[in-house]
C-alpha cells in the first residue's frame, strides 16, 4: 500500500538532507554571496557565465532547493489525499509547505537585503524543521501500509520532558548556526578548556563559541537522562526505546563531531558531519514528540 508515495517520500527526505548539507557547504566555504545580491537570478543571469567556485556552490544550492520545494509541495498534497484518516497528516502537510516557503523567503531575503547573522542562523533551524516534516510524512505512509501505528503508554511527566528536550535541542541548533555564521567556530582552541581557560568569558566570538559548547554538552546529559528514564520505566515500549536509543547515539556522535571540529580546524568534512548529525537528532526527537501526542481510543 502507498508504494509510490513511500518511494517519493524517501527520495524527498534524502533530497532535503542534500539541501541541508549544501546550505552547510555554502556557509563553510563563504559562498553566501556567490550570486551577488540578486535573486532568483545569479548576478542578473538565469545561468551564470564563467562562474567562480563560490558561484557554483551557491547557484547549485538554489537550484536543488527550488526543486525540493516543488517535491515537498507534491508530497504534502499526495499525503493529504492518501492519508487523510491519520491525525497528523494534514498538520504535517501544512507545516512542510509553510516551512519550505519560509525557508526560501529567508534565503532570498538574506541575498537581497544583506547577510544578517541572526537571520542566517535561523535559516538553518528552519531547514531542520523542514527535514523533520518531510521525514514524518514519509513515516506516516509506512505506518499506514501495515506497520502497527505506535501509541505508547507513558506518563505525562515523561511526555513533557521529551517536549522540553526537543525545544532545548532547537536552541542548541540555533546557537551552533550562530557560531558558524559569526565565524566563531575556532574562537575556542582546545577541548575541554577554551584557550587554556575554564571560564573564558561570554563576550564576542569566544563567548558565542563557549556558550554553544556548554549548551551542547548539556544536551548530551538531557538525552542521557531520557535514555535512563526509558530503560527504567518504559523498556517495554519498543518504539520509544529505539527512538531514545537512536537519540542517544546521535547526540553522542554530535558531541564527538563537535570536538573533532575544534581539533581539525573545522575541516569541511567534520563541519558538515556536525550539521548533519544534529539535524538527524532533531528529526528523531520530532518523531518521538509525534507519537507521544497520540492517544489511545
């Protein structure tokens, strides 16, 4: 059931990962101005002639983002028609369209009106939400094809903790994006100390980097507490157990990749891996949030 929808959903989800990685590549290589201050044209041209590498990176990101925007709209409409009986479908369909359009406007606005760091950081956060909505729509197609729809029996306290965790995760995403866009990635040399100090201060690039570092470490413990909670109370809820275990795996990998960013001088591979893992963690927490809002009938 829904074979084509599932294939299209998986394809679109992978496409969104590519878009997200392209966005990280644009930031890492300083290619945000690769097409000048014109949008949707590139230096006033439909196809830039004799482009530099920065132009190629930025222009390809625009093209792929535009195509994925169309795919997401098609996926949302398709899911709306095929899965209207599932409670989350219409909400996710609307949100997927809203956030991909919002993401496009943020990107266009940054090009035309200037590269404001706070807005550019928000752009990555919106991309993470867009990825999550697409993945969850795809998950619904699989659940409606014979897989048992998970409706875990958990306490209100645990549910609220998961809500807190996903909100805090988004804050960490934003602080990380802000560090990248303010060129503060290497403001703190070494780990766990920052420039040889335990408390280097919270002013300027060093402050931005150090605050994100502390926030990221705290996120690890937030997820670890969730994991221990599940092991002690809800190990019989297989979907919750797997979801939280995957979250712990991702947050551990995120912490390791963050340290690697420092010691590899923010190499292209480690920087993009860091962005990828946090997006996968956020998507996993979104899935947990979705199933924890379900009620037994």
